[in-house]
C-alpha cells in the first residue's frame, strides 16, 4: 500500500509539473513563437529521469576511463584491455552504461574487450543536456581514443546516434551492430513531444527551423531509415511490438525495404525499457556477437 501511495504521489507531482511547463510555454508562445521553440528545444534535450541504480560489482572491476569533450568530462569503463576484438556499448536517453551490466561478463568470457561510456548529461558524465550531434561527437571521440571496434551494442537514442556515426566511417559487413529498440525517426520523437507539451504548429515550425539553424539539416535527416543507406555492417535489430517510445510502425517502413544487411527480431510484451534485460533477448544478442 505504501508503494502504491508513493507511486500515486509521484504521478500527481509529474502531472502538476507537466501542466506548469505547458502553461509556461504557451504564455511564451503568445509573445514569441521562436522563444517558445527555443525553450521547448532545451526541454527536449534535457534528461529528467535520473537513474539511481547501485553500481553493479562488474563496474568496480573495470578500468576507469575519462576524456574531455566541449568542456565536459565524459566517463566510462573498459574491461579486457588489449584484446583483438572490441565491443562498444551505447545506452539510450535517460539511461546509463550501468544498465547493461548483464552483457559485460559474458562478453568478457567471449574474449571481447568491452568499452562502455555514459553520454553527456547521463550517469557519471558531466552536462545538463544531450542532443544527437553531441552524442555522435562523443561516440566519435570514444572511437578515436579506444577503438576501432568490431562490434556495437546500442539501445534507443544510442542506436540513432550510433547509426549516424557509422555512416561517416569506413566499415564493412564484418562489423557487427546490435540495435535494440532504436529511435528510428527523430520526427516521430518530436511529434510525440509536441503532443505532450501541447504547443501549436507554428511553434513546431520554429522548432524545426531551430534544428536546421543549429545543424544545417532538417529533423527528417536524423533518421536511421535514411542512415541505413550508408551502413554496411551486419545488423541485428530487436524491437518490441508494444514499444510506446520508439513505435514499431517506423521500423516496419524500413523492414519493407528489405535491407539485406539487417536481421529483424520482433518481441511482444517487453516494451521499450525492459527489452534489453530479458533473458532470451540477451541470449540472442550474445549468440549474434559470437
């Protein structure tokens, strides 16, 4: 009963906070659509869910790594240094590398050097916001310092960032890539965000223009379906039919194009965050990585 009461209190607090944010953004929008779009973009890039997971024992055994990126200290771990095969683990938005502890020991036993980092504004790394270009930049720096990698394992937003990194480097089908419930289309994520904060279409236009001004491309460029045209690695893509964060409808559009380098595996009942911790999913991934 106490847990249920606590959950109800948390949901109420979240609802009050969301109503406050909506009201504030709509007041700003009356004065300036552009200013409202800027505030919305900051909100879109800010992780609010803080992971309080205890440090899994395997992380006490890993070599601690860190580097500087745009004035931020990015922190991670490495196990089995100096082995010929390397795998990089890339987490999603509002997550961190410690959530992938159950993959690390088996990958060590398989003879992989394992590297896992916390993205900017996540886990033990510095920062308050994370956007896609920054995440790609972080992956590129990890690759430069600790790569190259023969395998990648990425979840959610990490999968989107990895895809945009991979299309920029030379690689072939010998590289193994695991995408678990990746954020397939950025436009879908923005659509969902705008439904939640309840802002009008004029603010959305300014939001898209802001992304273009910052990056030189429109939001639809940030698409795994688009990036896959430039990705040659062998891909295992695992997605749940009940995923309410990265909808399977976006995935099916890519599957219908029959990309020869992707094996799709669909599950049911695991959702977006449980999927990568399910036993049969873990086993499928470890078997694929070999």
